[in-house]
C-alpha cells in the first residue's frame, strides 16, 4: 500500500492518494466520513494536476522525437523537471491527508513507515507530543 519515491538517502513514505490504494488507505487508517470525502476530492485534484503535467511530458517527447543528441539532453532535463513536479504533487496531496489524521492515525502511519524503513512525511502537530 505505501510506496515511495527516491529521496536524498531514503525513500519517502507516501500513501498513494489518488492511486488504486484509496480503499486500502480508508481501511488501514479507519478514515472518518469527512476524511473519506477529502480523500476523494484530493484524489480528483491530483489526477487533474498530474494529467496536465503528463500531457506536457508527452508533447515534449513527441515534439522532439527526431532531435539531435544535444537537444535531447535539454529535453531530458525538462522531462525530469516535469516528473519532479508530479512527485511534488503526490507528496503535497499525501501531506494534506496526513494533516487531517488524528494522533492515532498518524502514529499508525509512522509505525508502518518505520516497518518499511521509509522516511515518513512529517507534519506540524498542534498537540504537545511529550
């Protein structure tokens, strides 16, 4: 259920909001009705955001199908920037959901990440955690 993208030294522990795991997220974290509605809405938002970026990436590749190696090097950097933006969108939406988690839900997330040796997405908690 939880997957990751390569970070600096360890993979991020992402939930995968917007993917095929929304039902699993709902069950594992026992989401409230409000959280489920947010999950649905944020999944739709992520889909729109990343479809736009995906279309840009496809256009970039099609436009440069027969380009010289020098141009392809520049294109690869542009393509990489688009992919990075998609990853940032995923992390942003996951962070939104994590912010809505109760202390118990968030602790469950941290525990799962630690078991998978993935880097959790930390959120600011307004509650004193001492």
